[in-house]
C-alpha cells in the first residue's frame, strides 16, 4: 500500500475534491483505493461518533467498506485542544499510524493533509512529519496566485526531498491559463518538478447551494423551498439606481442578489435576469407582488434580519470555501480530472 499525501500551504485549495476524483477514477480501473482526512474540522455526530462531515461524505461517495474512523481518525474539537494544553499525551499519531498500517491490502491511500504543511505539529501529525515517517509520496495542490505560488512549490520540494511526487496547479484564472501552461509549467519542469495538471478556476465547483446560503445569513425562506438545492455561483448587491440595475444584473449569471426588503424595484429587475435567489435584508416580509413573481419564476426568496453589509460579508466569506458535500460537484470534478490530469504519468511515477 502506497500512501499519497495531498498537501497545501493554505486552506480551500481543492485537495479533498481532487483526492475523491482520483480515487473514483482509479477505483473504476480496478485499483484498491482508500481515503483519509488527517485533521477534521467540521464535527459531525454519526452513531455516537464525532467525525468530520466532509470526510464522511467522501467515505460515502467511495462506497468504502472500512469503518468511518478510517476516513476521519481525528477531529479537532475544543475538548481535544484543551487536553493538549493541559499537557496530556493524546497519542493521536499512534492511532493514525495504526489505521494506516491496517490497510496494507489497498493499492493506494489518499491522505488529505492539514490546511498548511505544519498544521497538526503539536499533535505530531503535521504533513511533513507524517510523510517522512511513512515514506509516503506528496502531491502538492497549489492554488495559482501568481509567481509567488512558485515559491511554495519550490520550497516544499526542498523540505520533503525524495518524497516529493509533483504538483497540481488549481484555480487558475482563464486569463492566466495559457501563461501558466506555456511559461510556468516548462519552468517548473526544468526545476525537476512534475506538473500533473493545470485546472482552471471553475465557478460551479466554487458555488454554494441556496440551502447553504440560507444557513449562512441565518434566514427564513419565503417561497420555492423546492429550489434550495440549486447552486449559486455569484452574488451581487442591489443598491444602485433602478435605471442602471438591469444592465448591471445582466452581466452576471447564476447569482444571488442581496438587497433591502423595501427595494421592490431592484428585486423585480433582478428577477428579469439570471438570478437564482433573492436575499432580502431588514427582517420584514417582502412585497406580495415580488413574492408572486418569484413563485412563478422559480426563484427562492430568503429574508434575514441582518443588514445588507453584514449579509454580504457572510456570503463573501463562504463563496469558494464551502465544504464538499454535493454529488453534482464530485461528478463535475471527476470529469475535469479525467480530461486534465496526467493519470498515466502519475501511475508511472508511482510505479504501480
């Protein structure tokens, strides 16, 4: 069994989605694969166990026959942090190593590391330490943020040396895609770094459901509850003059429009464009004319007691950072990975 760590130096780089996509593709090819999220951060109670919600979703998608704790061996909750600060030897590293060693029948074990290379160091489960201890391979998942991203890629290569497998460049803007493919990839290759894939930023993969939006603004749903599982890819603030609103809203598809409950003019104009839902601030019930239009067009209306600034701040904080728990996103990611990831080169490097 070969452990493969997917590691990054920041959160929300797409490690879990990539791990799941690769695992599904390889499973279809007949490989025995498994998955582990090293440090869980989204506590979820299942059969009297505290597990990571994202890891549980991946476990289900893979149809894994392993116990759920194999996918989510450690969840970082307050009680654990407190025990650490009290000086208790929690032996979390020993538990995780035992779980890993019990899966010798697998061909590949995809392990998603923490949100930085050193996260989990106090528990002795940081990615760098675990990679070296297991003599595992490390696949870097790097969000492309300009030339400074190259520093992360080169720096981690020096830190883990022979365990370095290669890199995936993720969330590359369409404007920079050709530059990255034609200039950056050849440079990295010349530095001895395998680049297994370059993935464009995908709005759908970074979208959130209307249901999640409802939770984020702590709102109530006025109409079209049947549409709560649809996806919102963008958001816009409806605070402009009505004369400018229509051309403004036409620019952006699949959006949520956040505006005050009294701005019925803006709400009606927004629904004439590609709007997935309205988020109305101020805490009052919307105008019945607006509600009837929304019902007919299949557009949910969310009302929240937050003001517009606070609602926008919460939504901005979650877009592109939602945890993985939608099957539609997995299927889309799997399709992209099958097209853009150099699977044969990957398997050749692993010698399997």
